[in-house]
C-alpha cells in the first residue's frame, strides 16, 4: 500500500476529509488536486475560478449556510440531529481558522413578520442562518486550513486523478494522468462540479447507480440596496420561493449579496454571471439570482446539456454576459448603451452587453422570472421598477447524484463519493461536512 487513503480534489469536501483523517491519525493520506496551488490561482479567469487548491469557493464570498435544509442533500442521508451536530462541528473548524463570529439570520420576531409578509405576496421565506466570511477573507481562511494540513497529509497540486482502480467490488487505488498507479485502502472522491463529468464517467465505468439532477436557469437581478434593505437587514440572505402562475414552476431567489457586486464567471468555455459581496467594502446595490428549476424525463434527460445550450446562446448574442433593464424587457425592446445611461440603478458589472434577454430564454423561463419579480414587488416595492437590472445568464448545474450509503460510501467497498461532484451537496458547509462524515467512516474501516 502506498497510502491508507487517497482523496481526489482539494475543495472544501476534500480538505475537510483530509483534516479529519489527520485528526484521527489515519496513517498516510494523499490529497490530490488537478488545479494550481492556492497562491498561484488567478482570481477570476479560466479554470482557476473552479479548480485549484480550495476548490470552487476559494474566491467566493464564503457564505456558510448553517441551516440544514439548504446547501445539499445530507439531510436525506443522515438523521436531523446528526446533521445539526455535524454542521456545527464543521462550522467550528471554519471559525477556528479565521471565519468571523457573527451569524446573520437568527430567527427573530422581525423574521417572523417578514415570513408573514412573504406569504401574503405568494412567496415562501426560508429562514437561513449564515456566517459570512467575505470575498477578501476566503483565501486567508483556506490558507490557514492548508497550513493545518502541512506535514500531516501529503498534498499534490497540478496532479489529476485519471481513474479510480478497483478489484471486484473493492477499491484498490488511483491512476494518475501520467500513468502512475497509487495503491490505497480507501478512496474519497471529492472532485466538485468542475469534476462532475469525470465523476459520472467513473461511476458509469464502475457500474455505480446515479441519477440526473435538475438544472437551474435564470438571471442575476441587481437593484438599489435600499429596495431590499428591510429583508437583508433582518435575514442577510433570504431564500424566497414562488410557484409561477402560468407554469407552476418552482422559482427561487439564490445567493443574495447585500451591497455586493455582479461578476462574470468563465467555465466550460462559457461566460455566465454570478454575484458576491465583501465583508468590508460596500456597493450601493444588492444582487441576487432568480432561478427556474428544470428537470427532464425522456427521451431527453440531460439537464446539463440544456443549461449549457442556453448559456451558449446568451454568449452568441451578447459576446459574453447580457444586461437588460426590466423596463426594456417588459416593453419588448433591447437595452442599448443610450438606454443604460438613463438607468437609475448603476450596474456594478460594467462589461456586460446591453441586449435583449427575450432572445435567450425560452418563454417558460422568461415568464416565470417575470412573475417572480412581480411577486417580489409586493414584498419589496421597487423590485419591479423599470430600472431593475437583469443580467444573463446565471446557470446552476448540479452533478449527477451518485447512490451512497449514510456514510457516503458507494456500492464499491472503500470508495466514498462526497461534495458537489457526487451531487450530494451544493454549498460550502455541507460539502465540508460531507468530508468529515466520509473521513470518519474511512478511518473506522482502517482500524
Ligand atoms: C463563484 C462561486 C461562489 C460561491 N459562493 C458560495 C457561497 O457563498 N456559499 C456556499 O455555500 N457555496 C458557494 N459556492 C459553492 C461552493 O463553492 C461549492 O458548493 C463547494 O466549493 C463544493 O465543494 P467541493 O469540495 O465539493 O467541490 P469544489 O470546491 O468544486 O472542489 C473540487 C476540487 O476537485 C478538483 N478536481 C476535480 N477533478 C479532479 C481530478 N480528477 N483529480 C484531482 N482533482 C480534481 C477541482 O479542481 C476542485 O479544486 C460558490 C461557488 C462559486 C463558483
């Protein structure tokens, strides 16, 4: 045996698995990362955004969602009290490595009142407790986590795992892209969303059961922070759910950034939009995504291809991200530079092309987004303003969900599949928690 455990992917899931294995003194552990080291990563270009030491969240604004119902499916695999304890333990590790003490979104009478107001607006408010690390602090926290692993776990960057090796129904090791075969007792696969295609390939090759997850497609909405101040002051990040009148589709807000900035993201050769906020620096605007969930059955069941197709169409028309004033969209005309100059919401993303999102979205999605914005107007007057900005497109892909046990072990003995790449989680805290869970099981087997 070269190692007791090999971990594939140094995102939050892989890092927390490594930390736990080191704490439990599990023997020789190797953490493989196909991207660059943390310090060599450029912030927002190319593959570096999603790949490299620290994973996809390295340059995010680091919102740790403490509420168990958000950020993943761990709640479907383990008991509610076990999940709560696990999330608390994970959160404490972040705090011990520099995440701030403050928690937003504690349940207060004001939150209850907001929830009631949301119901009157045909919306459901999901309260969320959040710890906000902040864009500028995420790399610092990650660097401290890395230092905590130094000398206890072997770490290799720029080193992709090519194949998971098995014998019968047992895992035996990992083949690297240079052909080297490394043997081990347990493998923890944590390749994240950027490695989801690879994970699916491995799952198919090994005969592991998996199922497609829906794709979420929509826009990033930007408006003056004062419009949502009531809500963001009380809840910081609120998740609001609406079922659209015309299609009865689930539409939700996602990743709310009070006083934040809209940014572009480059992955799979495509430019999409996202948002973030700093812990210290504030803009005049709040941004959040409005996303419509789409699932398919047969003969087509490839939601990722569908999402990529829509993003490609937006890039074709806009040569990148597109921005449109809501007023222009509702009047059936494109936004232009001249019209944007008259926009009272000053865009924080300045290199999006003023254009027409109605050329991009299918009727179903556009209608659902517009109906959601109209519902939000009742809760927060000003959302449905002509000057509200819509950036397109924002697409959230979720990986195929691999069938795992309550310890996150696959049908192959000794092979664990965790984090976003296995479709088990969708956020920093649950991804990290999945690392702890799998590491404990793996360490238990070694004994
Ligand atoms: C811009 C942005 C902002 C975000 N903001 C938030 C937020 O505020 N709050 C929140 O909860 N979530 C946020 N997320 C989501 C969060 O980052 C992810 O849920 C989380 O990083 C998932 O962790 P993971 O370890 O499963 O995967 P990842 O973080 O994706 O890490 C997987 C790692 O595995 C590596 N890898 C892939 N394949 C291989 C291979 N074959 N061999 C070796 N290495 C491989 C990848 O390079 C990557 O570094 C954000 C995501 C993005 C992109």
